[in-house]
């Protein structure tokens, strides 16, 4: 697959207070209060993958399963035409107030710093689009009503 054909997604959640969460092989991970954007890719069945992240109960298979079980997803985007997931995570982390953490989260199949990006404040659609690059298309993934954000949304 060429880099430009990556079928990526971003799932956003909010951690309301400093919390330690067991994350599989990473062990207990301390999540500071704030927003977290998880970058993933799915060559096939991407919508089903994202829906799985949004499901309240599931087998805890990936790092992200532990996070989204503890803190339900608030928003998700599908990203077409960006470079790979490692690159998108890096570009998101370059936004103001953002950083990749915890180290190596979700990076079991690559060598990068990690696929989870912390934000002190909620990242907006336009920021995700700017991180994805000019040639990429970013569109909102419809959340089930129980997960719809309640306020301050764009
Ligand atoms: Zn990576």
C-alpha cells in the first residue's frame, strides 16, 4: 500500500481527572487530566474498527481498548490521504499544547513514539485536518447518540 492510501482514523476521549489505568503489557499507566487522540489505521473494515473503539464492552485486545473502556470515546474522524498513522500522530503532537504520551502507546507494530496524543484542551476538526495535511480528507464519524458530546462542539 502506498503511503497516500493509508486509511486512518482518530478517536478522541477525555480524561476528567488524573487516573491510573492498566494498559495490557504497558502495565499501569497514569493519564493526566485532558484530551487524548488515538490514531489508528485499518486497511479493511475501518468503520467496523472505529465502531469497536466506540463500543462500551469488548475484549481488551489493544492498548486503545483499555483506554476507551475506562474513558468512552467522545468523537471520531476518518482520515483519507494522509501519510501513515505514525506520521499523523507526530503531526498532531506538534500542535500547540499537544504531546505524544504515554510512550509507545498503540505502537506495537511500529517503532514510533506512540499513537496516542495528549491535548490540554479539546482538539478541533480543523486542527486534525491541518495535521493530516493539505491532500488529506478528514470527516466526522457518526457517534451513537449516547456518546454525542454535550457542549462546546464544532
Ligand atoms: Zn507508529
